[in-house]
C-alpha cells in the first residue's frame, strides 16, 4: 500500500503485486481527526511497470530523448492543443558556460580526430559526424562571444485515461504526434511513479532525463502562442481571451474588408454587428444594412440614420431595371441584363434553356422599346419597369412566353404589384441606412434583398468610399442558387470599390453545405464564429480546421463569446461594450 501524500513527497515504498484498499482513513476517522492529507488521498494506488492506477484512473508517463536538428518556433503547439488532457512538464537547468566550453573543446577534438582518421584510412567521412562537428563549432563560437547560453532541458508527458484500453490508444496517438515532429519519446518503464511525480506541479524532477540546449533552441520550446490583434488604428472588437489584450482592428487593412458571422440564435450576432456599426460610424465609415427582422430600427433612430421600410404600402420604391449613367462602360446594359436574368429566376423559379433564351430576348426588347441600346448616351433615358417586360412576354404570343408572363403577373398586377413595379424615388444619402423588409411575406424577402443589393451595388460603383454593407440572415439569398451566386460575386468585387460585405447567418449547416456559402467564407478575410450548436460545430470544424479545444470552446461559449479570425490569425474573444453603447443598442 502506498500513501498518496508519500507518493507526492517521494517517501513512498513500493509494494509487490496488487495493492489493497487502505484502512488508514477509517482509523483516522475512528480517532476523530482528519487532516488535509487524508482528505485528498485516493483510496489506493497501484504501481505497474508501465502505468499507474490511482482509484479508477490510469496514468502513463513518457519522456523525450531525441530531438530533430531543426524545429520551428512553437513546435509544442500540437501537444498543447492535443484533443485529450495531458500533463506536460518542462525542466530547464542553466549550465556554466565555462564547463560547457571545456566539454565542447574535448568533443570537437574527438570528432576532428575521427574525421582525420577516416580520411587517412581512405574511408568516406561519416556525414553525421561532419554535421555534428559543424554544429559544435558554431555553438562554441556563439558561447565564446556570449551570444548564447547553455541549458539542460527535460520534457515529460503524463497521459491520464479512464481505462487501460483508452490509455494504450492515447499513448499511440501521442507517439504518432511526436514522430511527426521527428521527436523520440520513451515510456518511463519501471519508473512510472517517478514519472508521475515529475509531471505534478511540484517541481520534482525524478526522471532527470535531460538534453543539452542553447538559448535559441530552448526558445522554440515556448509552448504558448497567441495572435496579437491590437493595432494602432481601427475599432475595438472585444477582449482577447487568451492574454486579456484588446482586439483593436481595422478590417480595411486586410486583403478584403469582407466579414462573415456564424452563430446560433441567441449567441450575440446582432449585438456584435450593432456594436461594430456604432463604432464604425464614429470612424467615418458609412454603413448600409439589409434587415429582414427590423432589428436595427432603434439603432438607426439613435444614430440619426435612415430606416427604409420595404413593403407593399411603403413610400420607398426601387426599380430593378435602373442603369448606372455616370462613368459607365458600353457593357453596362449587357451586365444589367445578366443580373436581371438572375433576379427573374429568383422571382419565377427554375427556367429551361429555351425559357432562358426567350427571357433574354424579352429583356433586350424591353430596353429597346424605351430606346435604350448599347450606346452609352441612351442609358440616360427613362428605364423600363417590370410591367414593360410583362407586356413584351404577353405580346410574344407563344406558350412559353405566356407561362413566363403568368409567373410575373403577381408582381405586376397581383398582390405584390406595389413593391417592384414602380419608378425609383429614393437615393442613399445618409451615412447610416437600414432597409427593413420584415413586413414582406417570407417568399418575397429574397426578391427584395436581391433588388436592394443591386441598387446598393449601383450606388457603390457611382461613389466609391469606405462602406460596410451588412446582409443579415443571408440564408434567404444563399438558398436560391442565383441570388447566392450574386451575393458571392458581390463579395468578390466589393474590394475594388472600398466596400466591406458583412454576411450573417444562424443557419450555419445549410450555409456551409452550399458552394456559394463556402465561396463567401473563402472571400471574407474576417470571420467571426460565435456560440454554436452541437449539430453545427462539426461542419464548422471541418471548414475552419478547428482543434478539439476550440470546438469545445464554441459549444460552451457564453453570449458574445467566440473565435475571431483575421487573416491568418485567430483568437478566442469576448465582445465588450460600455453602458453608453448598450443604451444605443438595446
């Protein structure tokens, strides 16, 4: 029987065979006194030749005996982020440079003698000896100059497990991780007790398996690395949960200013976007929001913005046939017709190739009837309306044209006629504009979002400046292939006009399953992943190559907590706001 406190302090005595449950606690209780040692001590400890068993848990210790010639900085990261708890201890002992120099001098002399002997005997010089000699000479020079110091380094890893089978499996995985780094690890066979002590937070190095290292080599073992996203300019996004620093960042300094925000309902997406919007406005950045649920109406009123209600009875109208008339190229009309093709497929549904060709002829005729051709000067003429396209289709007098006209009838003469069949009477002039489409029926929202996007795109091209466009509940667009492809092209072209597209969705699984959704993420340099559901976290892990710890963090995160990806850096973060800001937002 081994007393647990004795195991910690090194005063244990090993028993032979299996240990039995100690009666020590019972005796102590009978005497009426219990010490801290008695409270924390386990029922029993079994010491085997290649593992320890403490109560119902198993432990095995590995020590590192071989390292590669070269390692990159933070090479221990794969161990630190391993998807299983590990006890890792590092021991560093400084050594007198004078003693090291004497040892190096002797070792260099031995290697030079070996090489010279091989040359005289006509043998090929052992390349490993030559490489070791070169390294020793370089180290000798650095030590002599005082540029390097010398240390002895010990690295031990204890693996906990709930069963012996799990312990063996995790041991093999750790061996694989170490082998992938060209590191040689060994089990502390017959020294499991000493190995376990060596990885407890008590600084008991009982194994004493060390490797000589200089300062530079030792620095690469530093295992904790976090991306610092504190810049001299930009807005405050939150607190870095790894090191407590502030995340102050300017998204316009990245390859593109696009952002994608993924999170479950109630995870804090809207609060985050409102807070970013508030801070961007104070930095002179214009913000435009497409709001399917009218969530941003209060913020628009608080900040002196304009809230545009998009509904059948609204005074605001946008004509999807409008053309840009300033600084345009001759292909403006062709591009507009292609965009209208996508819009009509969102309105009408899927089209056959013959219907698509018929629609193309009808769109060209619709503009031609208004005198608009490929001539740039004609772009200034009054553009057609949706009812003009309807009349052209009816006038074609073919079954296919009649079918297309019937699909459009609802938007020209039916219940939705007051939304899309009017001349434009609105222009974005306020630095903060919100388009609210909550009052539209569900199946009309993708159409409205597409038309508003196209209108915004024309505005952006006419007057390029720093702007952020927020598309909330982007799944409305992504679920239609054509509108999803338009949103993707929007993301690709936005950078050219100093525009940053923010895409928000809570339907994470469906969003990631589409090619358009994945492409939008690829074209977004800023990615925010907030609290996730169990079902969605696996899809996100595959897309963003998350570690096991990061997956667990997303599942257990609180409101406003998540992962902040900026370019090649990412950190865990928490959104923070002042009481004044909360007053504007909530």
